[in-house]
C-alpha cells in the first residue's frame, strides 16, 4: 500500500518560516512526479510546488522566491521549505505523487497538514 504522511504544519506569525515533510512508503518518490498542493476554506486546491524525477522544479507565481521544494532520496521524503510566510498562505497542505501507468494516471495523496499564518 502507498502511504504519504505530511508533517510540520503549525501556527506561525507572518514573516516566519516552516518546513513541511512528506514521508512516503510503498512508492519511490524519485521515480515519480511529486507536488505540494494547498487548499484554503472556500477555495480550490492549487499546486504550489512540483518536482519531477530529474530534479526539475516549478512553483506557483504566488510562492516563487519564498518556497522551495526538495527531495531526500535516501529518506524517500519530499520537503517544502516555506519562508516569508503571509496570512494568505494559510491552508491545508497536501503531498501528492502522480504516477502514470499503462492504462491510467493515479494520484496518491497524504492526509494533509494545517498551516496557519497569523498577521
């Protein structure tokens, strides 16, 4: 069974930093496309950062220059370093692994971790 477990979310003041972790089992993250998504109340879920197998990354415009996605292959863990946090970053953050199989694409999701940024 594939399992993705996020951790690290908490209450933090604006301007502060957090590092989220996504620990995986049952799947090799370096062989697949990984992403961090977030969803605020009343808002659609959005991709904030992604990383593919060769290490190439991409970011939503709203977080460029502030967030960094990285991967530790030895630990099979993906991280999201969040700096200069703003109240609008408040959301539940989800780890995702996107696997393209021969017949269909499968999205694996973690349970989410709450990030709250106070002003």
